[in-house]
C-alpha cells in the first residue's frame, strides 16, 4: 500500500451499507421465495396484527390502509404499515419487489420511516399505530435490503424508482428516507439538511435526522453538516455509520472525522478508539498532521506510534515538518527505531513539504539526516564532553557525607568537610539520578 492509497479493509465491508456509486460493490439479488416467507409470517402473527388494528388508539387512516392492503388493494402506505408490524425484516423488501416492483417498494420503504407501532415506556398502553415525523428504527432492515437491491438494479429500474419517490419527499422523515435509498442524489441530501435547519429541529429528532443522513453523504461538506450535532458521536458506536461514510466520501471525510477527537466533543472511549482505528487506516499526511495536532487527547499518541511503525518514511516526513515541540522526542525515538527512513525521502527532491514550514524536501532530508547522526552518538560521548542531547549537563559535584543527624540518622552532605564520596552521574537529560 502506498502512502496515499486506501482500500476498504475486508473486516469493514460487512458494515458498509452498499450504495450504487460506492467503493464496496454489492451483489444483492432478489429472492423470489421471500413472498411465501412473508405470507407465512403474516399468517402466524395475524392475531397480534388484528389486536393492533382493533386498538382504539391506533391511527384510523393507517388501519384502513392496512385492511385494504390485506384485502388485495395494495398501496405503498398499507405495505409500509404491514412491514412495520412484522418488524421491518429485510425479506420484506424482496417480497415487495417481487410482487409490486422496485418503484412501489421504494415508496413503501419511504413511508415506513413515518409510521410507528408504539407502546409507551411504562407498558401501560396497548401497542397501537401512530404517525411520526421521523423514526430512525422503523425501516432499518427493510431499507438496507432495498438499498442494496437498488445498487445492483439496472439504470432504467433505478431511475423509475427514483422518480416514484421524488414527489413523496414532503416531510423530514420522507426526505431522510429518500436520501438514504438514493444517495446518488446529493441535492436531496442537502435539501434534507436544509429542512432540519428550517424547521428548527432540535434535541433527539435532530440527532436522528443527522445520523440517518450520514449514511447518504457524498461530500466532505455534507460530512461536516452531519457531525455538527455533538451527540452524533454517541451513535458512532455502530460501525455501520462510520464505515458507510468512508465508503461514500473516501479520504475527503478525514478532516471532519478527525474533529471528533477534539476535547470538547467528550466522546466515550469506545467511539474514540473506533475513530482512531479508522484514521490510522489512511496513511496520508493529512491524517498524520491531524493526529500530531491532538497529542493531548487520550489514545492519540499510541495511534501515532502505530502509524509511524507501519509507515516509517511518511512518519519521518511529518515529524520533521512539524513545528510542535512535543514532536521532538517522537522524532528522536523514530530515528532510533527506523534509521533507514532518513535515507528514503518520500517526495521528489526540490518539492515543497505540504505544510507552511517553508522548507524543501531536500532540506527536510538533510535535517533528518543530521538529527539521525546526532541521536546515534553514544551516551558516553556526550557525558565526556559535559553535554546531553537537550543541552549542557550540570557539572558533577564532589560531596562528602558530612555528619549524621542525631534524630533522623541522615547524613548532612556537607561538601566542605570529610572525605570525598562517590560522584553523581548525569543522564542524557542533564539530571543527576543516581550514584556510580
């Protein structure tokens, strides 16, 4: 792998929600047997479905749509409610496509995002149907399956499904669902973000909208908009969102993702570690500089050292280009562990380093070579000359034990009397730490 190339790790790919223009290619094929499976499940759960339909608290328009759909008058709304009642299983998408086609299935999945089978948290109300502006969990399984089928559909089928959904985008929930199914329409994603701001959606609903739209982003600007809500970091515990963003945007998403490491974000350890594990898979100068700028954040330093171990030439270049004093010991350590990296510049001679340091790559290589020779001098050489790597050491001082204190029993260390004692030894940092 080159210092700038990136390919999706194999273990990440199952978490990616496949899209038509993404890096991870889908291989979904419609399963004809899903129709019989769904009918069998519906027959098995018929008593529970009827109980929900007979509940007085259920929305009567939704109940009428379900009864008409079950009677043979298929409508996208009726199919959407039935799918929600059956648990939004992935095979519902296959059944809808086989029976009614992709456009009908797309409209039904968009409608699922605005329907909920609800029971309050105290359990003192019966399960009933109600409308909701945005329900993130309503169509997860079915929507992901349909998105994968759309990714492998023909251009004609895809375009017909897109046109069928376009007029359905009248509320935020439908806009978010349509953007999820058709991430190729970047303008739809921007419209949904604008709707969040226009409607002044706040709190939990705003987080749900941004999380849903994060699966549809295609540009770095859209990633920044998706991550503007501070609480979004809590939902990145799910690998699907982060890896799907990278599949759709690629390395351009890294600056916005790196911002999540800022101290004010207050990410928990699991999310922070996942973000770091993601960033180190992109061996680029931008990632290295972003990590070096956040060395004070917990777990960032081990990530930098791991990245330096895997890509020593890139690490040397970024260490040398950095003006942060905290990077100086990292450079020394790196040159000790990888002395050959100073002789392998990663950029053509005469090119400019990708920072505003004003140096050319030739000067950087010379500077690194000098530091390598400087740090490889043996410790005894520096001690004999009264110097350490950080500057002149303190002069060795001859001392005597002096007299013993009558209560503590300690020696006073009077340098003016008594025989000379042992001499202290300076460390490379210029401190006296022991006797010799």
